[in-house]
């Protein structure tokens, strides 16, 4: 029996079992006649971001129709019920939407409103995704506080939108495929509908196009849409996103931009940086997707106030078909007007932690040369696979970007040969969209992220060396060969409770893969299941036994906060006698009464000055750390290389401020450093403390593995917790 038929049979069996099982309240009610499955879910779960409904399964080739309606209690004061499918009122451009995930047919958790508008959707096959659990129904809900959501105390709702409406519901109709024809997705209905006919091994859209870029037969035409013109410049008065008349898309993208109430400083920055009055001064997001192409480094958006940006690393991805690019995107070059796709990720969440040799060198090279010429030379032209959130940055004119980049795998040209590939990568479960945003955006509900390296089994790939690390706990990786490539699976660390601007768990590293000959480095998509084969790694480290298909099981070195703190105290402890060390610990945990802790204002002038000047801790009142620098309209030079309406090219009157998230994190970090410096002075005297706390050699940036600036593993004094 073929894998597809086995999959079909398994899905039919599951559907039959649950169709014959009485459904309790709020469970899916399923009717199945063998060809068509109809499901109705009353009061879907809205008290958490997402919920799996394993009773409902999909198989490749299914045609799925979705409808829904009703209202949800979102909590708060006054009339607080809102429509489940198309909410209105304050924050309805980003919150209160019901979402649905139909593997391969949606952009992970897509808004139900958008899926309804383009129904029916078609379930596509994934090359190596044979796990039926990937194809179960998942429903989600957008909110920033789930504790008070539900279906209690019914009212007419915000702006009376729920008058005469009952509790939320969703109905799904699944029509199983007939015959052996390959499934074909519905054609796009609007010029800015995101459309795809293949998925990657995360079951996410692979190299999707905008509707305007797709011919009636599904081929691409190379056209590049003007998103601003088509979408009414993304006007958003009253948090009511207006996308033109007729609408430029049948999908329902959501908005992420700073709030005037929660972040007035960056709201001012983003509003003052150009764009159209009343329009989104931030991001309009469609959903998760994966793209392949040639990678090019653009710049590091140096953080305010020392720089003029949000500390993001900016790159572009070039594809000959210009998939998902718009007229606002950068040209390939001065001689090639084709448009590339923008890529951005926050260095505070990513590369600031990367301490493997190539990543460390790249990091130092970026920081050491404001022209970034050397950094470009290290990565430009790399074959890359990139997964992230696809949408429009509308701060300086609409242009498309993957932001945040959640996963990146790149083959470094200078370290690769015809028989050996050197790949660098990172993968993480969430990330932010920089200064002009307020939300964390998450990867799919799965705990793995997969990259298909285009080294086919015929090339006999072998892992020659690996250097893989993690931040968090529980991350590991594996790899399996298939006829069309080497599938690298990153098992993400266990989730943590993170907030905006704080790094979440992540895995990063470097792989050297030897093979028999020149690999085809343009990733391909192949339908159906392909059997994997074993390849032995060089000195593998055993990993969890439950991964039955893995050929390589490697648990990376622990890179948790605790390990970083231990690394910080190590150099200090090595220079102290046991008695001095104990005196230091006592002084840290019990500082003298009446001591005033102060920090160095130079940190606000330059983050680098803080990293390289550990002795300057006593010249600025600590209270000043918790507030932004004055917002001014002083003209400042542009901080970006030339480009067409680039998000990195800031307004000449951009105010110089720091994001609240960065201020909070920096204040805590500076406080910890001040406590350690003060305790060391008490323990060994000011002169010796100065010697112990000397900065690194000029030009040497501390690294997490031996960073004397990591947080110390000591209990905060009780009086400092207030």
C-alpha cells in the first residue's frame, strides 16, 4: 500500500470512529458519509493562543470550506463582547480574531475571516511530512490577555457588534479527493492575495507569490505589485484596516505598530518617520512562509540613541521570479532593477547570543565596520532557506519583508567547495518586528523547524563536523537523507514566558557537510512521501531516544542564562582567594545600608562603551535609567545605505529615544553590574577591583561563553526586589 493510501485509510478510520462517538458539549460534532465530512464546533476555545482538535484530520487533496460567526467575551469594562470572525473597535486591527490552521492550505494560523473569503482551500502534499498529527485541525484566537475570555455575561458588544448574535461557532466541510489527480489550489482572487502551490517540510507556503504575480495557469509572470497603491496605503483610522475598494486582498492581514498608550516614545518615532497620515506606521502581516534564494547582507540598524535604528540585522533575499517582492523593495543592484525580498531580525533576540566561530566573526565584523563591506563579503550570494512572518512594512512606503526571521539556513560561499558545504543557521519559536511594533510573533504549534538542504542522497552527504548550541533547555537536532535532499530538523528548546524585546529560546550553529560532488543548491519541492536513509555523523552525541527516524542526534551545549551567569563570575572567582570570594558574595547579597546605586550615562551614548568599560559605574543617577531621552526633532544624518523607501532609511527628524523594553532590560542589567562592582570593591578594595574589572583589549567584544558581562548567578538583595 502506498503511503498516501495508507494516510487516506488512516484518516477515514479516525473520522469514522469519531463520527460514531457521541460528542459532549463544545466538542466537535462530526458527520461523515465517507466522501464528505462536516464538522461544527460550538464555543471554540478562546482562552489560549491555540488549541488542537485531534478529532478533525485532513489528508492531501482535501477541499475544505470554512464558515463561522458569533461572538466572544473578551473581558474588561463596559460592553466587551466582540465578533469572532470580523471584530471591530479599538485594537481590532491586531486582536480578537479567530484563527484556523489547515496544514499546507493556510499560512499556519490564518484569520478565519481570510480563509472564509477564499474558501474552498486545498490541502497540499508535503515532501516528507508523513506524520498525520501535522494535519489535525488547530484553532486560535488573538488577544493580549486570555484570562478573562470566554462565553459568560453576554452583552451587545463593543459598538453593539454582538447585538442579536449568539456564542461563536465554526463549521468546516471536508471533501475528500477522488481519483489520482494531484491537488491544485484555488487561484488567487485579488492582486495581494498570498498564493502558493507548494509547501516546505514545516507544511508552510514555499516561495508564495502575490496574486498579481500569478497567471491563470498557475505560472508566475515576474510582475511586481505596488502594494501601497493597490491597498489604499493601508489606512487604519480607528483601528479599522482599509485595504482599498475593491479590497487588494481577500485575506485578512493584521497590524503590528506601536501603541500611543503603551509606548508613546516609539509611537512618536514611527509616526514622525514618514508615510501617509492615518495609515499604518508599522507592519501589516499575512502569515508564516518559507523562501529560498540568494542571501545578501544590507546593514545593521544601530540602536538609538547611539544610532538611529532598532538594532535589527537587515538582509535581502534575491529570487529570479521576485516572489512576494513589491515596487517598494530594494533592487538587486544599480544595473538590475528586479526586486528582492527584505529580511529582518532583532540582534538582541538572536546574534548577540551566537558564539560559534563563524557567527562570532560575522558579529564582530558587522560591528567593526560601518560600511559593512567586510560583512557583505562573508555572506553575500549564499544559498539560503528562510522562514518567517511575511507582510508589508509601511513605515516609509509599502515594501514586503520577512520580519521577524524565525529560521535561517545559509551555505557560506567562502567556506564551501564542490564537495563540501558549510552551513550556518538559527531557529527560534518567536520574535518581534523591531521598534515600530509591539507584539511577539510565534512560529507554528510544532516544536520542530525543518530545512531541506539541496544535497540529494545520490551525493552521499555526510556530516563532517557540527557546532550546535542553544539558549534554553531541551533543544537538539537531527538529519535524514532523502532522494531530493538532506532534511535537517531543529528541535526547539522548551518554551519560556518571554515578553517583547526579551530573547526567547533558540538554537544556532554551523554544519560542515561533505558529499560526493557538486550539489544542486536551488531547493526543490517534491510531492509525496519519500523514504529516508541513514548517514553516520562524525562522533555524534546521543540525543533523545524517541526520535526513531533520526540519523544524527546531537544535544547542543547548554547556553542558558544560568550558564552565562556562571561564566561571568568565573573570571572574578579565579582571581580571588576563598576568603575573598566569600567576602564578595556577602557584600553582594547584603550591601551596606544607605548605599546609593548609580550607573553610567555613557551606556546611553553607546552600547559598546558599556560592554568595554566595566569600571565606569558611578556617574549617573539610577532614576534616569528608567526614562527615555528627551524626544527632539534635531536633524540627524541618515544611517542606511541608499535604497528605495527602505525601512532602515530614517527620517531626518527622527527623535532619538530607546524602546521601553530595552530600557527595562538595560536597567536590570546595569543594576546587576553595579552590585557586582560595588561588592568587589568592598571585598578587595577599590584599586584591586579596578584591576579585576579591566575591560577587554581594544576591539575585542566579549562573547557569551566567556563574557564577563553576563548576569551573575547570585541572589538579588531583598531590598532590590522592590
